[in-house]
C-alpha cells in the first residue's frame, strides 16, 4: 500500500464522514472513492485537496505523495519504448491493408 493510500484513509477517518457524504463533497462517485482508498486507482489532485481540507491534511506533503504515486503508476503502466516499437510494423501493415481494402471496395461500387 502506498503512502498516499495510507494518508487518504487517515484523512477519511479524520473527516468522520461516510463514503456517500465524502462523495457529495468531493463531487466523485462513492465507487471511485472506494477505489482511491483501496489503492486501486489514483485520485485526481482536486479530490486529494478536498479530502485534505476535510481531514486536516498537509497539502504540500500530500502533493509530494501524490506525485510519487503518479510516477510509480506511470512506470508500471507503460511498457518500455522498445516493446512499443515492436508493434509499429504490424500496425502499419494492418492500416495499409485496411486502406487498400476500402479503396478497392469504393472502386468496385462505381
């Protein structure tokens, strides 16, 4: 569990509000909040600010934790650049085949 997730849970506890009450104040669904508190999704910064205001959190410290969590998520989410390049020729060939098929179909319709 990340430091941000732990801090978000603490802020929720300090706010003393139900998930539904928090969702109304943060303008996000209670299911989204549940994913944020469970560490399955990274909340938008604006939601973190609302939770900080409700639970008495330090904005500067939360911003550092949020940015660290965002970097970590970005690193695990995107494959290395060389892996992406491997699919480049395949995508190009598929696009060429689709375009030639569309042209052939259009010419056949005349």
